[in-house]
C-alpha cells in the first residue's frame, strides 16, 4: 500500500547575508516525508540539517533568506500562506523539538503555564480543561507526579525530564509532523534510549510523522524508516534505512559508517574522514566532498554531480553511481 505524502520540499535554498556578501548554506534540497514514517536526516555539524528544518518551520534568523520551488504541507505551500495561517499551523499541525530544552522553555514560567498556553492557543478550551490536558500529556511522556510537575519551573527538572516536557509540548496538539532536532544529543545513553522508545511509541499512538535530525548513526539505525544524508548543504544520498546500512553508496556515507563504533569491534582505531566540512564562503568546485574523498579523480573536481535515482527509492550524488560503497568497501 502506497503511503500518502505529508510534506514535499522542492529545491530548497537558504542564504545568509554576511559582511562578505551572500553565502549559500543549503542548496537545492528536495525530499518528502510520508504519513506515518520517520525520516532521519544525518550529517556532520554545519551540513545544513538544522537550517533545513528551521526553513520549513519559518524560524530562520533575520539575516537568512529562504527560497524554494515549493514547501508543500498537507496541500498548502508554506512559502505562500499568510503569517496568520502559518502561526495556526505551527504548534498545531507542525511541531518542533530542539536540542537543548532549557533554551526552549521559558525559565520565568511554570511547566504547567507553558503547556496550557500551547493548548489554549490552538484549542477552544477552558483553563481547567487545558490543565487536565497538560497533566494527561505529561503522563503520556511518562513524567511521574505530573500534577506536581506542572507547578515546577524548568530549572528544577533534570535534562531528561525537560526533554520529556518538550516532547509533551510538541505532541499535546497531536501534530501531523514533528521535527526533532538532535533531541537526545545532550542526554546520557540510558535517557537517550528511553526518549527514543517514547517517541516511537507516541508516533504510533498519534499517527505523527517525524523528521529526526541527528549525527548519530546508532540512533538512525534504531528509529528510522528512511534516511537522507547531507553534506555541505546538499543531499548526497537517500535510501531506506536497511539498504543504507547494508550497502552505503556515497563515499561520505561510507565514511560516516566506518567512523562509528561497532558492537563487535574488539581492537584497532576507528576510521576517520580526513579534513573538515568546507566553510560556506569557500565551497570547492565540482563535487563538494572531493577534497576528502578517497575515490576522487580529476572529473570530481570539475562539475558537481546531480542527485539521481540509481535504484527505486535510492538516490545518490556521486559519479561512481551505485559503486561508491562497493569500491570503497
């Protein structure tokens, strides 16, 4: 049975205005999120993952300009809707969880006040009903003594508890799409596992699709249905999670896999990807990955390859096509 498309992004570009002129941070990013799936977006810091999500949510900085052929969500182009309509969608149909909840929660207001404000902004309910809904959603995210927690301030809670509050706040209005921007990075491994299990469970209960942004391939293997790999502002590979882990095609994806600790690894040093992600103002000519790529030849320095479908549901941006992983493996 074919899944219905919830979000369709076509040729998304994002630019920053700087003292040295306009630099491009995201280039021609196209993808879709289907109903009921979890799409993981992976890559090193600075590759454009978070900016892509902020562009979709309309939450970019003032010096950032976003352009796209379309960002269609449930049949509406988010670039063309009115600011009022966008505010209606954001928090109701579109929700986002950020990496550090302490910067997202207002330290001057109680947990209950902030949850109830989110509820009443999008639902015609009384204060009492909003309070009951706040307590109920805190129970859903397995926060103990929710009747007491709603009277606490954010700084009284642990990092894991604050992240659960952020998940509750994002899910309380039962959004169709949840964007989670590295929501487990600042947490210890045990709490990470609990949060990931919780998100998968709530995803099924609320029928919410998730865009999960991370640099942690272990997390990706645990939760994702499909994976999109980004490098230097571009999509370099896209595949279902099984195919990607079974045989990565792009040399960058292969490098990410090789630099991850394996469960059965007993000795030896981890492999590394040489060099660093290029700065926005100094992108290399040709393929953006070629200065760090073990397969790069002269042709890689001349022109940037297109992202092309090499198998059904499998895309790669590499002139080696579907041999990138094989030759490098």
